C-alpha cells in the first residue's frame, strides 16, 4: 500500500546520500513499533541502520553515548 511512497523516499535519500541526515522516530503509541522499524529497515540500506536508528540522533542531540 505504501510501496510507491517508500520507493520515492529511498530513491531520493540514495540520490542525495542523505542517510546521515535521516533520524528514526515514530508516532508512538499510535504506530506499531515492530512494524514501523521493519518499514524503516526496508527503506534504509542495512549499512546505514546504525546511523538512522542511533548515531544521527546521538549527534544531533549531543548525547555523547
């Protein structure tokens, strides 16, 4: 159902090498976290998961974790 939208997002982020600018977040508790994480994992190449799920937020918020 969201395939076209996901394809455009993935194409755009790949074209601009924007994986270091994408930060994972949700509308919890509205969304199912497991399904949403899976959606993001299908959207983002595995080599960038650490950036998207942790590093980018850690850097943006200066958490030093």
